[in-house]
């Protein structure tokens, strides 16, 4: 395989390491971290999306839902901390894996030709940070009410904040763009996590592909319908 | 047919390289890609210039030695075809082709289009084998292998170690190669005793060699002349994770060929 005689390989001792070090120190273990945190965050967005849909049942329903979420502050903070940890580990895994990849080809090709890489797979490194920025804005917008372009934030009145906040077109547009990024990110992410978790699946016509497609349509559809409904005047302040 | 070639020329490992343009004239469409390069090289030799260095050996698609990136595609535009099995009929008269070596930190350029794939050998050396007693050949039917396992093992064993997967991967990852080697032994009964240790050692070595990491683009599978599927990467991940989580240190360390 090589034109020069290979150097005698140094004897490996992955054995000497602890189980945790074996996982966190290897590229495949870092992919596992990426996948497991991806599963947690995917689970979160399903719950968030389903909760959001109560807005279509009216102001009282979603305001009651908002109260219910805060009923057990300890639980709420445990979930928030868990999500923050997941996001942190997800980003750490991305950086750890990417540093390896950035160093793996110091000199690129003059001519690049993609055969299989999808738009979603090639934009993961952009859709991720955009979603990160969106989440920070979204928390400041609707959770803390710190940034409230075009409306007056009313503490506890979820319905008012949601409809008034999204009536401002530039913000609604940002929400819709962010959801497009989410669609690309979770489509490639969900299909990839099957690979990373070691569940062998062909690239096409496989269960992993179908799960990723259905998950993306259902979750992102459920999210994006709200800013669209506000812009279309279906959801409006009484 | 006449073809314009933009070829990466690099004197040695440490030299700066550059693209040089050559004309390949009166090329028969029945020639193989490497025969076309032979013709160009004969012209260069007659003119007293240094011929283009490229790797090749069997020229029948089974040795894994050849490999040129043609217009961004390792082994050229044809599916499931090594560079030596690519024919000039795959191109049109007047085409401009850019020829580059495999680009990867772990595959340093030795000269022109030839790279050092010793990193692959070093990955094999830490675990891509089984430990078997020497002496008389054992009875062929003494160990039964299920048909499906034999088929899948052969699918993986088709890997010729050419490195096109690394060349094609936007991340410069060698995971398809390592997955093929782990899978081909892991499907067979003979590969079981060292299966955990093999996965741990080969993956560790792969990381140390400076390859990138898989993000499931699927470019490797598309470029592979032997059509190794990326399902095997998932299988490698499973073998590695199982070994990393459940193999006790003593067992993972055991056996270095003895």
C-alpha cells in the first residue's frame, strides 16, 4: 500500500485507559456524544413543538400551559440544566471532531466535485451556529422578555407575547429562516445518529432515512406553522 | 482524441508543488487512463523532461496501487472503477482534466501524483489480522461460516486499500477503510477472539495518524471502486463502542500476535 516501508507501529495500549477516556478520547466516542446529545435535544424539540400547538386552542390554554411548565421550579431548572449540558456537549463534540477534520487536509483540491454530500450535510456547520444564535434570541425574546422588538412584553401572558412578538414581520421572518435551518440540521442529524450509534442502515430506502424525513416534517412543520399563522392573521390578539 | 491535462507536479515530499499543463494528443478512446499518461510520459521523456510520476501495479483493478483525482473525483468519473480500469472513452475530445494526488495530511505526497499510504499499513499492523497457529492447513470445513456472514465479509474484504475514501471525504476521514477491515474479520468466526481489541487498536491508530472524522456525507461510498457501503462504518462504530464500554483492560491489552 505504501511506496516506502512503513514504520513499525508503536504498540497501542487503549486498554490502559478508563472506559470514559476511551470514549471521550476517540473520534467514534465523540460521535457517540454528538449522537446521544442529539437524541436528547431532538426529544426536547418534540415536546416543545407539541406544547406550542396549544396556542391553537386559545389564549387560556397556552397561558395555562405556561403556568404548568413552571409549577415545579426544581424540575424546570433540572430540565434547563440538562438541556444546557446537552448543548454544551454537542458543541464540544463538534469542535473536537472538527479540529481533527480541519487538520486532515491542509492542502485542498483545486477542483472539488461532490457526488453524494447533500445540501443538509454540507451546511451542518452553518445551520448549527445559526440555531445556537436563534435559541439565545428566542430565550431573550419570549422567556426573559429582554429583547422585544415591536411589542410590549407581558410577563405570564404567553399568548399575547407570542402573537404580538411574531406580528413584527422581520422577527417572524427570522423565526421561519431558523426553522428552515432546523429542518436541514435535524434531517442530517437524525439520519446520522443512527450511524453514530452503530445501527447499520443503507443510505437510501432505509428506516433511518424514513425516520429522519418524517421527524423533520412533523417537528419543523409543527413549529413553523405558528409564525405563518400569525402572519396570515389566523392567530391574532382579541 | 486530444485532451488538455493540468497535472500536479511536485519534486519530492518537501518541495512546493504546482500545476503544469500538458497536451495529450491522438489518444485512442480504447486506451486506459494510465496508458494515456504513459503516452504523455513517452513524449516528455523524448523531450528530455521528467515524466509524470503516478502509482500503478496490476492495472486490473485489484491491487489498490493506482489512484488519481480527476476533476475532483478520486479514480475519475466512473462508478466502481479504479483509475487503471478507467478508459478514455469516458471523456470527450477536447476535455480539460485536472489531475491531483490524494489530498490528506496522513498521505504525504512523495512525488507528483504518488502519495505515501503507509498510514493504512500502520492501522492494519495494530489489529487488521487474526492470530492463527502455523503448521498444516486446517480442514476447510472444520469451522462453519453462515452464508450471509461469508457474503458480507467478502463484501468488506473487497476493499483494496487504495485510499480513495480518504481522498473523497470532505473531512479526510479514513473510516470507510478501517470499517471495511474491521468488518471483514468481524463477520467471521476466526475474527471473534480479537474482535474487541482489534476495534480499539485500529480506531486509536486511525485517530493518531491524523485522519479526519466522519460526518456521513457519503462521498467515500460514492468514490469507492469496490462499492464498500457506509453501513460498515456503523458496524465499526458498534464494535468500537461495545469494546470501549465493556472490554476489561486486561483483555483489551492481550495478544500482540502471540
